[in-house]
């Protein structure tokens, strides 16, 4: 697949508000610089009083169906990049099928590296919402746990991603509900707080 990229300046419409652009963003930038009047050196800054075009190719990634056989009951996804190892991971919650850690460093070849599934004959364990805070390297997942004796609980669990993003370490959990009302769902993390939506319309803030 080819994509055409156009760079132009239009101060009236406010379409471009930067002062200059490195030509490394353009294919064959040396040729672009040399073709200017007057010709400019390699890696020149392009004047923005004219139009430039460039094309580049993208790869077609493998497809993962969050509602099909691969991730039955798929609910949410969050991404985290380990800058030291130069790897990117996706954390996918899939209801009673548990949750997955997927290496998506090469998005054309996603690889499941870890699977967590807690449901069994005695308990229905549903992983629901998922969120990552890049600044603190914290992963959070909400859960709905139903035992055969009728007891039901809602939890949020927190994991540390600093040591091993491919195998997150559990660092804490908190019980949010003891019945269906209040079971946690979607959530967001921001520094020291988790913001959690729950069944029944309530929302809660929790200190991480």
C-alpha cells in the first residue's frame, strides 16, 4: 500500500504551523534539496512557500480478531513500549478466556508471549478493562469473579512492567465490589490514580 504525503504552507487556513521541516521525512530528500532554486545542501530545511510530495510503503499486519476464536470475549487492549529493550507489548483482556501479553514490536507479526486464564470448574473469572500508565510503567486490569457458591467479587489488580513487560509482576489488588452492582469495567490510569467505571453507573478513583 502506498500513501501520498503532501507538505504545504497555508497561513490563512492554518493548516501548517511549523517553521521548518527536516527533509529526512521525505524519500530521496537529497534530490529534493538539489532540485530547489537555488539548490540546497543535503538535509536542508525546506521552504514552506511551496508544495512537496513523497510516497512510502507500509506493510499489511496480521489480523487478530478480538471476538473470534483467537480472543473469545475480547474486551480491551493497552500498549506499552520498553524503550531499553526496544520492544512494544499489547495487553489484551478477553473475558473468561483471561488476558494475553502480545509482542507487537513488528506489527506485521504479532506474537502471544504469555497467557493468563483463571476460570475453572469452580470459578468464573472474567478479565474486563485494561490500562497502562507509561510514566509509571504500571498495568491495571479489572476483574469480575463469580464462585459456584454464589459469591461474586470485583477487583482491580496492578502489575509492574519495569522488570519484565513480557511477564508482568503483580504488585497489588483492591476489592471494589461483593455483588454484581459495582463490578468494575473500563478504567484509566494517570500517575498515582486509577479511574474506574463500575456496573450501576458509578465511577471511582483509586490511589495506585
